[in-house]
């Protein structure tokens, strides 16, 4: 393999490894992680009484953009469960139809 091909492959791997959705802790609510694959509710408007846990920024690179609420739920599930949330507030998508972020919340029953 040529050195230039090895370099190109290395750069691609480095760039791809940084191309993922991320979670940032926000708010003061101290939540406990929930079981992997936990169930949670998607909200398109904020529920009446909630505690903010964090913010998920969805990676929107080529081929990885989130265009549906089902896609949001699948992409966010691991983050919501690990963060201890039981809900995700998802604002309207961009004019291109892409969901860029969601706020992880805890809503009392």
C-alpha cells in the first residue's frame, strides 16, 4: 500500500471516529443511569413539569443525519438511558428536515 493511501485511510478513520452524536450534562438534576434499552417519551413541546438532565447533539454528517422521530429515538436511546432521563424534548427539525439536538429530561410520574 502506498504511503499516501495509508495516510488517507488514517485521516478518514480519525475523522469518522469524531463523527458521532454527543451528550453534554446540563441542568442541576442529579439522575441515576437507567437500564440499557430503557423506554422513554419523545416530546415535541416541553412537558409541564420536568428536570433538565442534558443535551444530545445529533451528528449530521453525510449519511448519518436524523430525519425522523423514529431515527431520533433510536439515536438518542443510549444517551437518554445512561443519563437517567425518561424523556427527550425534540424541537422542530431544520428547514432541511434534520433533527440536530434534543434535551434529555426527567418527568415525574
